[in-house]
C-alpha cells in the first residue's frame, strides 16, 4: 500500500483517486484487524497506571446498537482528583524539560497517530458512525494539529523574547510559562482531533493534562493515551478518566488543582463552565469552542452547481453533527428555485447506510437523543407551514433498523425568524429561505447568538469583500465547492468562533492558539 506523502495531504476535501483507493484498502484491512477485538474492557489511565472502577458502561455502535464495541470504566470524582494529583506531580519535571525535548515527544505522538491511521479510522467509524473519509480526515487532522503546534514552538524559539533595556546593565526578557494542569473535555463528533489538538498544545508548552473523552466515544481517547505512552510521554503527564459529565466533567470544572480547561461542546455547557469559573477564588483560562448556526448565502451571480454542491456537503457531512455544518441557506429570490432544485437533486443522490461500507456516504447520528431532536424539528416544521422537500424521517427498515439512521433533509417555506433558522440542531437538516439583497442576508446571518462559520457564493468581487467585512463569524468562505461552511485545517485555516461560538477569539490550528496555554513572565536582571 502506498502511504501518502506530505505533498499528498489527506484532508476532508482534498484526496486524489489513488489516495481514495489506498484509503479504502487501508480501512478494509483495518476492519479485519479490529473486529476480533470488539467487546474488550478498557481501563482508565492515571499516573501511568491502568485503573478500574466499581462500575463499567458499554460503548455501542450507532450503526447497530446490538454491537458492543468495548466496555469502559465509569469514573468518579475521586478518580479525577487522583488524576489531578498525578498531573500536578508530573508538571514540575515535564515543564522543566527543554522545550526542544517536549517538541520531540509531541512530534513522536503525531507520527504515532499517522502510523496507526487506518486502525484508528476504522475504530472511529464504528464508534461515531462517520464515513471513511471523515474518519481518516479526523485522524490526519489530529496528527497535523500536534505537528503544527510543535512548529509554532520552534518558530517562536520556545516563546522567550529579549526586550529593550533602559541601561547597559539591564537585561529584560519576556518568557511564556505553562499554567500547570489542563482539563480537556472532548466532544463525540471529532473524538481524536478535538482531543489531540488541545492536548498537543498543552503538552508542547509544558503543561500536563487530564482528559475526559465523550461518553459516546471514549475509545479514541484511550487509543490516544496508548500512542502517547509509546511515543515516550512520561507517566502522569497525560491522564484519562472516562465517565459521565455530571461527575467526571463536573469535578474537572470544580477541582482547584485544574489550572485551565478546554471544552468543546454545547453553548449551554460552555457558558456554565465560564460561570463556574467566575466563582473561583482565582481566575484561570477556560477555552470554549461551542456551537454554530452557520449560514450560506447564494447570490444572483453565483455558480449554482458549485453552490448546491458546497451546501449539501457542509449540511450533511458527518450527518450534520459538526459545529460548522451549514444548517441554513439564504438564496437570492431570482435563483432560488433553480438552486433548490439542484440541492434536492444532489441530496437525493446521497447514499445512506453502514459507513464502513466504502459505497455509503451518510451514516447514523450518534444516539437516540439526536433522533428525538430531528423528529421534533420535522414535526415543528410541518406544523408551521414548512415544506419537506426531501427526507424527513428516520430509517427503520432492514438492514438499518437497529441503528440511528436519518434521511438528509431540506426544508423550505418557513418564516426567516423561525426557530429552525436560529437554533443549532446537530442533525442532517438544513433550511432554505429567500432574500432580496446581500444586506438582508448579512443581517439575517448575524442575528443569531452564534458566529462560527459562514459562506457565500457569488461572482461579484464587491459582494465577496462586503461579506468578509460584515459577517460576524470566525471562519468564512467564498465560493467553496468542497464545503460551503466546513473544511478548516491546522496551519491552513484556523478554526474558532465569535460571539456564542467561542470564548477566546483565537482559532485552533492557527498562529495564536498555542500561546493560550502559556502565561507571560517579564524578567528583569541587573548585572
């Protein structure tokens, strides 16, 4: 099998035909290797030791909930406290290592992820329900996050900067120093990339970590720990506690030994973490990446083939379970009918089914709660005069009746202030509305509490410039056929939200992200 080179970067949107063939062959072989391992019990890891709890929980596949992928420990607040103590004890020696040594270890982790890309991708497919390309993209992005943060440390010489002096005997230096222990609370939808990214940033800057993987997708967190240990990471530097947010996540928030938190998930939980942080005796950084209600705008001059392609890919990729999913579309009235016709035509061509099948593109949503969210939205749309142009139901026929499969759905005819234009749903559903001008589209786009991603399709350069200047979103795209509102990548497109979509204003995978894990110390020495 031909391994991709750096010049043949695997992302969610850029793969050659040869790479796709290699991807499928790699996944096929990985499936044969991993399926005999289904049903094994996995420990937590604290201070380099495998830890078991009094209770365990099953990790079932959303493809077929009869399939138990693995069993995991139901961690408790006490386990988190043990992990924090271990991380604090390890922080002194880890932070004291020369930054070049930490870079070498983290880069080893990055390469370890890449070397295991096929097995990790196959596990992810079974655990999340994402299709093959989405899974491989997630794994490659994880490796690239870590490698990019290593390059940032190197580019900034470990973040030690000589400053000006007031006299010949004075030496002034600005040094960025680690905070200590970071809690990383990872989401289910990118269980490797959105754990490996912040963990890589924390580790390379000299911090230690307590990781809580999502309860729906704990396996990739355990795999990341195993790869990190094999790469030379010392005991206690990375600890993994599995279990529910109500206990494990809450203790990470409450524990006074946690010096910083990275959370990716809902706005409600992110704001709760920020509120709880404000009641602490001393402040600490809380980096939250929250939801999105991401618009695409299609103007009169748009290439409608390109626009409809970009919208369906962003609306339904990963079953709409991306915070960057295109869940609302504003279309110029004169071209709306033709755009909708093309969008429905392309949506109807989506193959729904077992995402481990190379011929299937749309897999299941993550759990029963997502099903209920989707069904409520469909019922509400019908009651309020919306037209279901395609989709609109759960698939209950064999061979999919034991999974969480939904039809990709396009809805038209709702008022532009309807809840489905405002609230994040995280399901494969997008709503379309008519607009009279770019001014109206921008006003509607900016009215929500979110500001994560947005896209426009137009051949008018003045409209593109106006869109970039006025849209209130952290990641913006013009004429992106591969994804109207999705597709950021480390070192290429930083990813972070404005307003209710994020707290830091600095995008993951960008030039300003890794510094958030450091605090400045101004050093003055008189000789």
